[in-house]
């Protein structure tokens, strides 16, 4: 359940980015997962598919990069690093 809520939060932020840009949709969403973060990329993909239905990020490609160094700053973080938008202003 934790993963589903986290992914819904990332999708909500991506939808905000699309709206702020005056765009029609997102083409690609990139997420960085810290080495110690509790987010399984496979499970995240499943939750992402459910969370984006009916949103401007529905057709976006999800790219997840997992860090490998548990001693780096942000090792516990899950960060929306970029949203590539298409169309609009």
C-alpha cells in the first residue's frame, strides 16, 4: 500500500507539472529511487499504470533509475526528476 500511495503522489505532481507548463500531456516521467528507498521498480510500474488512467500523463513512459550507493545523500528518497511535456503553449 505504501508503494501505491507514493506512486499516486508522483503522478499527482507530474499532472501539476503538465498543467503548469500549459501542456497537453506528458511523454516521459523520470524518477530516481535512492538505494535504501522502499520502492520496488516493478511494483511501481504496476501502480503507475493504474494511477495514470484518465490523466494527462496516461501515455507517458515511466523511467525509474535506482541509485546503488546507500551512503549517498538521498539514499532514502524517491524523487520525481523530470517530466517531459508535449503540446500546449
